[in-house]
């Protein structure tokens, strides 16, 4: 994808008015609030099946697609990749994504470990690592005649009634629709305005995120190393086009530390920060250097007590946000997207109102168990591994070794990591919507 062409595509998308009923009023079938990765994925999924959809976001799309906006990378599980393929978003991402052929999990300096090898269960990677920036650019640049983007724009009022929804924008424009999908993040204003409560807490941890250039190839292996203050992940990325200090190989780093230590680490200059990273890697990548700026993100868990209200459904981080210890955050959101799009499209094909409460209730029933299970699992893993208590460490090391030595159990956990376990939507199965 030509990164320099994105701004032109954005202007074309923003100016789309093919479903307008007047100069200041637009009627669509669905309204997505939030133009982040999950929101745009949902919008493209619906639009790919002909559903007329509008997306509203208060941020300028040009700002969302700059390197300064977000330094994180995302692990796109195999099931999520199938969803992106099915709605036409994977092709522009493929060249910027690095496959994960193996995952190696270790507990500090312990000799016990867990190794997932993709060749054990098939001929596709366990997933891919891709820059969040690349996902956003692909979503904004992809053509979609049934999609209208309002951004930057802010919703002043949102009236959800029995017959439909009316959204008044702060600039005076109006959007009329059948249903609203809130994709406006873990601090969702839409969720708050609907009176939906959230269970949430902080882990007292933050993650440093950066790109690391290194001497030796990562061989498409993702490493998760559990340290007493939090996990340290090395995620394989495509090689750099321009070497840094003579180093061309590249990995993404997610280094989790307690909030008490964050100020001191943040204050390190690049040389000392790089030295600390090199110590965490264990030296197997050889010489290392920073390959870009650093970011710091606080970590916490949140889960909405319910996902739906009248003509409203919460999607992705607006409904649930988890610790990044297993790299499943966006994948949970993409499975939300796949399930919700399937229910909406199937209902529309037989002439049903896509905002019908029964359809939204089916979405909540379908997704809630999977999301709750992953939230609880990642919470337990975070608490189990973020300490250096000798008996606990001995127990978890024995657990890693036991899973690694039991092929059926190991393959089960690999399929979970790939996002292909449970009641899967058609898109996750690789089938057309």
C-alpha cells in the first residue's frame, strides 16, 4: 500500500454522501462510533456485505495515521487474519506483517519452558505481528462504497428510540440509523451515556513499547519471558528498509514494569534504556539498538456488565479490555466484529430490523462467555507470573513443563492462541459473510 496515498483516500471517504436525504441529514442502516482498528474493521465488514454504515470519530483521521499516534504492534491471530481476508483488509497488510511460526514462553532464568511450533498443527502461521499504524492506514485506505466517514466530528446528542436512532453532530449534521455500535474504546462515552456500568481495575503496571533493531534474525519466533515485575515480550517484525547502526533485523518490544519503577525507566537516556533492554533479552539477538521512539501505556482490566441496550451494542474495548500478557486484546474485538456482522447481515437478508433487541441479545450471548473466559485467564496469568515467590514460581514452572510435554494439551493451547476454538463466526472459519 502506498502510504502517501492515504490522505487522498481519506478525503474521498469523508466526502461520501451517497445515502444523504438532505444536505445536512444522512440516513444509513448502521452507525459505528469510533474509527479505531475495531471500529473500522466492523464498518468494513458490514459494508462488504452491502450494509450502509457511517463511522463517526472525534479525531482527525490524518492524526490517527501518523507514526506519532501509536507505537504499538498487534498480534493478529490466524482466525483474525481470516476475518481481515474476508473483508478485504488483509491484502494491503500482508507485506507489512511478520508471521509467527513459533512461540516460546519462559519464566525468567528457569530451564522450564513452553514451545508452540505452528508446524505441529498445520501449514499456516500461528499469527502475524503488524504495526497498529499499518492496520489503521489499511482500514482508512480500503475502498468501501457503502461506508461514510465523519471525522473529525463529535456526537452532540444520540437519541435511541423504538423506531430508530438519531445522532446530532456538533457541527449541525444529522445521521439517522437503525442501530448504533459503540467502538469508542475502554473509556467509551457512548457506554457511559447509556448507563452501562463497568467492572474494572488497574494492575499497577505499565508497558514500555518500542521497536528494537538487532544483529541476529528472530527466525519468526515470538518470545514471552516472565519477569518478577511483569512479562517481557519480543515480537518478530519485518526487517528494516534502512538499517539502524548497521542492524537490519527488527522486533517489537513490550516490556512491562510496576508503576513504581516506570518514572526511573522513562528517565533513562536511549543508551541506558537500550542497555536495559539488552539485559532483558538475554543476549540471543546479539547487538541491539532502538529503532524508533518509546511509548508507555498503563495496564488494566475492564468488562461491561452488559453489552447491549436499546438499539446499541458495545464492541471490542468498549465492552472489554484486558492485560496484553497473551496478546489477545484486538483478537477478541475482531471476533466480536465477526459475530456481530454475521448476525446483522443474516437478519438483513431476511428483512428483519437489524436493531431488533433479539439480534443484539444473540450477539451478547455469543461473545460474552469467550470474552469473560479470556479476561479471567489473562488476569490469573498476570497475577500468577508477576511475582518472584519461590513456591509459586516452582508451581508455574512445573505447569509450563507439563503443558510442553503433553502434545494434545499443547496443541489445544496453540489453537486457542490462533483464535480458532469455540463457536466460530463464518469469517473466522474462512467463509464468506
